[in-house]
């Protein structure tokens, strides 16, 4: 698996949502932009404090998360 050192989560930042590049830009925001057809160059133009690695890691993180299976804990 790719190292995800550009993705972080903290309850103090965006309510604990995964963010990229130590910013308040969430992984969901980046994935949503890609889903609407934005290119990496367009995303970086909109968020000039991000780098291309931030976008790639956001996508890798999202792919990893959707592969997880949540199993409820019995009471």
C-alpha cells in the first residue's frame, strides 16, 4: 500500500474528517472534485497550497477506505 503521510485526521480539524496536506481541505472535497471531472491541475489551481501528491494520496485513501468492511459489535 502507498504511504499516506499526506492524509491526516484530528478531531480538532474539520470534526475529524480526513484532510490532505495538513490543511482543512477534506479528502471528500478532493474526491468530489475529481468525480465532477476536475483535473489535478484544476484542483491545484483552486487550492494552491496543495501539491499533486496531496491529490493522489486523497484518492488512495478514499480507495482504501471503501475496501474496508465494518462489522457491528454485538451488545
